[in-house]
């Protein structure tokens, strides 16, 4: 049983609180430009295993490609069945979704992000881009690629964050 979600990151920076000396305000560069990339995250909460894709869009076509890559990565097929839990975004429930053999989609109820283990991956994925200003979207993608490689080896941390006590 796996969980899946997408996360939008872009040139508009993610701003978080930081420590600063008393009486001084921290300074963060902000450049409000609206260019985006999307991080597709698959997580196996019971083991902390993750699979990542950095893609330029979210729509049915890109979702179909992500499903194909995921199925290959985890070996889904006639001899291995994978249940993938995901939210009810329009491109997840479209008639044009091509579900690979061995993968079965389970949609969560509407407005229930607290039930989605993959939703909790984003705090980990965002760490290297928080409070940073990037000139080009490719720079963010390079940082995200390194972060995803790191997260792929952080099984115990991911498991602790995503393996809910009620998760089967």
C-alpha cells in the first residue's frame, strides 16, 4: 500500500520563520514570479521507501507518465499488486487516466488531507528551498533532485512522519 501526492514549487519563495537576534528583523529576498515545477511523491509508509519525480505540470498526461514510471520502479504487474492511495484531484479521477497493470487507485474522501500520508513529505522536501530566492526554475529543480536523492535514503525519518498508527 503506497500513498501519492503532488507538490508545487516555484520562483515565488517559500518563507518560514527564522531565528534572529532580539530587536532585529530577519531579511529574506523575495521575487514574486509565477513559474512552477511539480514534485510528485510516492511513499510506502510502512517502510519509509519513497519514489520521486520532478515534472513540469500536473494534468492527466503527466499523471499517466508518473504512474507508468512508478509501476516500473516498484515492480507492479501481474505478480505484484500495489494499492495507491491518492486525493481526488480532477486529473486523478479522469476517464483518461491509464492505470498500469498491478496498480490499483484508491481515492480519499474530499477535503481530507489529514488522511494522506504523502502530504507530510512536503515539509521534508521543502527544507533546502525555504527562504531562498532562485533566478531560474532549473535551479530549484537541481536542488530538489539532490533533496529527493537524500530523502530516498532517509527511510526511518520518512516512516516516522508518514506511517500513521491506523495505516494498514
